[in-house]
């Protein structure tokens, strides 16, 4: 039976390492890709030795094709993507500069769409993995985006980040419909990530559970969305926000 292959495009600061470990534990072959050689070197010590590393651009068609080709060359196939888009530096509307803004849109939003297109093209001709059960349709592949909470709710000082990350959710919704017939499921995880908790001293006051999501919790969510148990789920946004979405005001802590 073929071993499923998962490619992680972009590592973030902690989350990509945890995702690689989780899929490796589940028996997947894993490729971890990033455009920063330094980040890959740092991640190497946090990942199992059998994770294949790839350094290259992840925002252009050529770069994305090279990343997925590396997975296919290394493992013979590609089944799942976990995409962790880069996050723009803090800025305000008053800081708006068209060239910088257009570059951020192209890198994050166009890159997200391009990744899905290249992925769909790559797996279109490969054999399906065996069915998990007679009730479940075969799935050709899955793509899961891991986004910061600014994709859903923002605050002053995160203008470009908020625009680009929320636009990725539009890519998720539209692509989930476009790719459903091809058997490719597309979902998103929106999480209060460890990075955000370090930046925001008021996390405990705005989050009923009092903390950010752990990197391992995000990895577990990504593993679920890629699994046969989630075969009916596409176009969904899974919130890992400790109850923040249901809170009006702040907590007295």
C-alpha cells in the first residue's frame, strides 16, 4: 500500500516543525519547504531525520512546482499540502505604499492560489490511495492553510497582515468549490498562535481559555483535516481560539 506523502510549504516559527513531527508520527512521508535556508537549518533539529527538507521560493509557479517535484522525486507521490503563509510586518494604513502592498498580496494571496493550482495539476494523474471505508469517497488530496487570527479579526497596526491573511480565506472558500469535483479538499485552520501570544500581553483577558494554541494542537488539527475521518469537510475554517470568537469585551483576570 502506498505511504501518504505530505508537503509543508512554509514553516512559520514553531508550527511547521510540529506539523512535520505529527505527520511523521502518523506514518506519512514528509517534505518541509521554506524560502529561508536559515529557518530550515533551525528546524532540522526539531524534526525527525527522515523529513525531507527543500529550500526554494514558494510563491511562484516555478518555485512551487520545484517544491512538489522534490516531494514526488523523494517519495513517489504527493497527497497533502499544509500551507503556512508568511506574515507581514506590522504596519498601518498610514504606512500604505502601493509597491510594498502589491508585493505582499502577490506573495501571500496569489501564492496561495498558485500552490493549489500546481498541487491539483501534480496529483491529477496519480493513483488514489486505498479507500478508508466503503461509506467514504476516495479523496485525491487535501490542502490545509494555517493562518493567524488576523485572518478573522484584527487590531490597529496590522493593516497589510490582516488584508492578506483574510484574503487567503477567500482563496480557501473559492478553491474548495473549484476542486471538489477533482476530489481535493481545501480547508483552513485559524489559530491564536504562539507568536501572537508573545506579542499581545492581553491574550488572557481576551481568551476564555487564557492562552494561545500550542503548536502541537495546531498540528493535530492539520492531521485531522487531512485524514479520512474528515472526508466530508471542505471549505471549512477551524478556529483554535480558546473561545475568543464568542467573547464580548474582556475578562477580569
